[in-house]
């Protein structure tokens, strides 16, 4: 699933390409109707033409397009979704689900192999993203983290991946941040001391910024708005490195299950 660095990379790509452009036509392809969560696919396609894109923002893993009529087009890519900006006459993209034609003869193409993503057209974005916790890139202080973990009996990795607690982290970057902070992923969240929370907050920001600098991680389906793969998969420290030596101490990286998810860590650096 694209996480915060991937979604932020797409957002930045789109800012200079689509802000100020208006929708001229919207097509929801047959079989993709369930991706449109609100309103109905027919109303969605009928309402958007003529609306201009005023801004593109992000909340956690969600993209928010603010429109000229005050409404918001919200996109959640989930596991295999992508938003591509193409010339109108570009060859068809595989797994095209929704095509947004723009008034400059370009198109935004929503592709999704498994059709697990979601789009909404709403009056108030909080109806969709209001349930999310603080954004993982913005001001994750020890005090913020303490308020998130207080009384939680779950593991720290489970808390980091809970979008209601902290928005934007998934399997990749929660593992990378915990490694950088030297914290075992199975540690009870409520057991972390102030110094550990400080290290973790710094690690989260450092890991996310580094991944954004590499334009995200492409382990499987992720591509940016031009269809290019990210490069951060070449720089991860523990994720999917089972049995390979730790870059810090040489101990083989181990893989365990935490809250039902495969989790990678160094048994020496993260006691």
C-alpha cells in the first residue's frame, strides 16, 4: 500500500500539473463502480465536469483535491491504486478504472489492479478524513506520542500503524522508524519512556523525509504521477531483508508476526 512518502510524492507531482485545470469529462469504466463511494458513480461523473481544481493536499494516505465549488474530491489508493497524469492521446494504461479529462487536453487516470481504492466527492473532507490521527510528518513530538500510547496495551508497531492514532505510516515505514529508534516492534506501547519516545519521533520524521527524497518505495505496484517507480526500496534497513546482515551490527535480520503482519527487525539493535 502506498504510504505517506508515496502519496506525498504524487501530491507534489500533481500540484504544478493540475491546479487551475477544470474537469471536462469523467468516465467511470464498467466494473469500477464500487470504487466511487459517494455519490453514485453516475452522479459523480455528471457533477465533476466544469469544476476547477484549486489545490491538492494530503492527510495521511489520502489525497484531497479542493474544487472551485467548495467540494473535495478525495482519493485513497489503498494497496494497488495509482493516479497518473497523461496527455489525452497517450496509450491506454492497464487497469484503468476512472478517467478524468481536463481542459488542457490532459487526463488524470486512476488505475487499480485489484479495485480496492476509493474516491469520494464530498462537501466536507472531515466526513472522510476526520477519523484520522495526527499526520506522521507534522509535529510528532514526545508529548503527542505519549498521548497516543497512554493506556494502550498494544505493541508499539500496532499503534504506529493505526491510522486513528497516527496517519500515514504502514508496514514499511513503521519498521524502518522502529529500527532507527532502536525499539523492538513487540514492545508494549505504554512501556516506552520519554527518551525512547523522543528518539521514535525523530526517527519517524527522518525515515519519511529520506523516503520522500527517493520518491517513495516501489516494492510492487507503486508509481508516481508520471508512472515512474520510486527508489527508496534500495535504501531500506530492515523491511523485507530477512536473513540479510544488519547494516549496524551484522546480525541477520529476523521476521516475526506482529498483529498479524510480517515484521522485520534486528534482534541485537532492537532488544
